[in-house]
């Protein structure tokens, strides 16, 4: 087969005189041949063209000293030259980045490959092949720039998404803004400040943070709002607050506010000067028709100023934060209304002879929803004392409104009823879906029976799925009254078995506590642990005056509670 092919193509001239010289001279790739000392022996025409040097001019020259340069044109130390390492070690080498000095003084980016020329186990020289990599480097730089731009864009999107998620975790304005500035510094800026418009016609700086959380003493400062600040208020802060304009200051250090620009200009420029701002972005919080404040971010390095893409990102953050601030303010107003409603619905406690009563209502902690807890105490027609503690299921305005509907009904049903409390709660359960919008609720209705002045007294009660009453005795014992338990209001079938009742004597000097689940239930803890904690703490306070006992019990709530609490206490005379 080989003979047939040879006959077709004719004799192969590889061994002919001058063949390999012709091959090298006709290559488009530049070739230099060096001797063992690194001097140029030969150069093909492609090398002459690429280096703008003749073969005669290069012959005998030290190739490293003649050609090899850093990207800035400076000579490369010989110990850093991979070409010389190839000669010394007799190993092949290649590189995608190198810079050679052309004969016309220009620098040439090259990709290269070096192979030692061996004879008898000794290095007799080296063949150096190289090509123009200028285009490759340009493409690489463009690719790198695009990659960095995409990474930067992705980082901005991630930051905006994280801000949106974090701000959605709180309903308190101050907490939301404190979280915001901590997210912006140092990921986007060196300093961040938030100014809010207040209902009293002022701009109030509510959050400032910088390196290591410093606020430079600017948090808490105020200035008149734009519409009351007089003429000439054209500072970035005034433009953001009054006109909803986002402002980019690329070179803050060279900008000096003119005299008479007004208090907003002074507040803004004073802050920038104090923190050594190099560039700044100021954007409104919210949209043009509902601006709640402004956000200012600062970079101190003049070599890394904000640009138009930063302006777009911060503006997006400002719009999102404005919505959060508006929502938290609305929530705050609704919460205040709900708390006022709850307090106003809690009637004053009666004074039933020698029996003593005390009560507390504690709203849920800041950042939590209002609830539907309530207590009540009133004297019945037959002289007995009625005690009520209840909780509408839910933690929102709907639960609070349900409490308003429900809390007065037990009074009406129990007023002239002399039978057991279970019968009253049965009637309440039947009426609840008809005359209220409450789906579910827990409740204890109790009667304290006995002569109001002399006793003895007996507690008769029923529970609709409510935590059990706690009875403290002067002998140092405490027990939960777990009898009388029935289903929650809203779950029992109408016309079914009557609700259970229970009775228990009230010893002289004993204290009875009725409470809602917010006192014993906290996130991350089970109900049993909460009940044990309340029993131990309340027992230690059994000898305290009743008002002080109630206050100390509430003060002992563990951190992390997110529910409101109602507490009703009865003290039997000794």
C-alpha cells in the first residue's frame, strides 16, 4: 500500500538539500533559532516582519536583552525569563502572554512556544516560535470587562434582593432603616444616611452608618422640610425630597455649597464634608406621589466614584425602601388604633368586698402584630363575682376586632344566670357564629361564690380550650386547675353535650391567676416549659401586693415573645 501511494505522489524531498530551510522561510509563524547562550542564529521572514527587524540585525544579539520586555516596556530580569529557563533546563515551554520590543520601538503582545534543540543529550540551541497575540489580548480584555460587568450587575441584583427580603422581616420603621444602612455599607458604599419626612414639617436623620458602624454624630439631626425651607433649596437632598429626583454627585470634594442655600443644603453638605465624600448618590424613598424620605450613599475613594449604573441601583433601592417605610408607618398607625381600642374596651375592675383584683394588658412587642386578648371582671345579679379571660385566635387587626365583638357578650349572658358557667359558655358558643365574625376563641368563665366580705369562697369555672388557672397558696404550694376543660369556642357542635364545669375552694390568702397564652408560650420553647416557669416565678411572688405581683410576672417574660398578654389576678383575704 505504501509503495502505491509513493508512486502516486512522487518522491518525498525531506532529505533534499535546503528543504527544511524552505519550510521555515515559508511559515506564517515567526521563528527564531538561538544558540546555547541565547544569541540569535537565524530568523525567518515572518519573524523579521513581526519584529520589524532584519535577520542580519538580529544575528548574534542576545535575544532576551533585545526583545523581552514587561507590558509597560521595562526590561524583564533574566531570572524571570522563561526562554532562558528553557535553554538552561532543556525542557519545552510555552506562554500565552509575553511582550517583545519591535525595531520601531513599539511593543508586541505575543504567544510563544520554545523547544530545545538536542544533540547527543546536550542542548545545542533552541527554536522559538511566536505569533502576534494583540488581537487575542484585546478579545481577552473585552471578555474580562464583560465578565466583570456581569458580576457587578449580579452583585447589584443580589443586594437589591437581599434588601427586599430583610426589610420585609420587620414592621418597625427604625429597625428596617437600621438594617438597610448596614446592608449598604460596605457592599455598595462607605457611608449611608437616611432622612425621613415627619408629620411636623421637618426632615429628620434617622439612620447613619459608616466604617465599623460609626455615625459621625449626624444621626438625630433635623432640618425644615423642603416646602418650608425657603427659596433656593436646590441641594441634592431637597431635590430628592421635594421633586422625587435622584441625584448623582461624581466629584463631591470639589463642590462647595454657596451661602444661603438653606438648612437642607447645610445638613447634606455638612455630612458629605464630615465623612470625606469623594462621590455621592441621593435618591428619594418611594415614588413621586408618595415620598417618605431620602437615602444618601457615599464613597470616599475618588478613584472609585459612583456612576450612572450605581444611580440606577440606588434609585431602585430607594423605591423599595419607600414602600417599606410607608407600610411600617401605616402598620404603626393601625397598631396604635388597635391598642387604644383594646385598652378602652377593658372595663375598670370592680371592688367586690374584701376580695382584691388586679389586671394587666401588655401589647405584643414592637414589630409584632396586635392580638385579641382580653380580661373582664364584674358582679353578677346574685352577688357572685364573674371572672373572664379570653383570646381570639389570630395576631392581627381581625383578631383585635373579633375581641371587640366578643368581649361584652359573656357579660350579657352571665348577668342574671345563677347556674354553672358551662351553660353560659354553651350559649355563647351557639351565638358566636351568628352575632360575631370570630371563627375561633379560647375563654375561661369563672364564678367566685361566697359571702363577699366573710367567705368562705369557692371557684366554679369552665374552660374553652384556654390555659389552666394557676392557684398560689400561702403555704408555698402552687397548682394548675386543669379540670373543667372543653373545646375551643367555634369547634363544639351546637346541641351536643354540655360543657364541663369544675369547682375548687379558695383558701384564705390564696391568689388566683388567669392569663392568656402569650405569658407561657414563646418561640423555641414548649408549653410545658412555659407553665413551669410561670409557676416557679409566681410562687416566689405570692406574698407580694397584688399589683406588684402582676407587674413582676409580666416583667419576667422571656425575650423573643411575639404575643400580647392579658393577666387577671384575684387575692382572697387571709
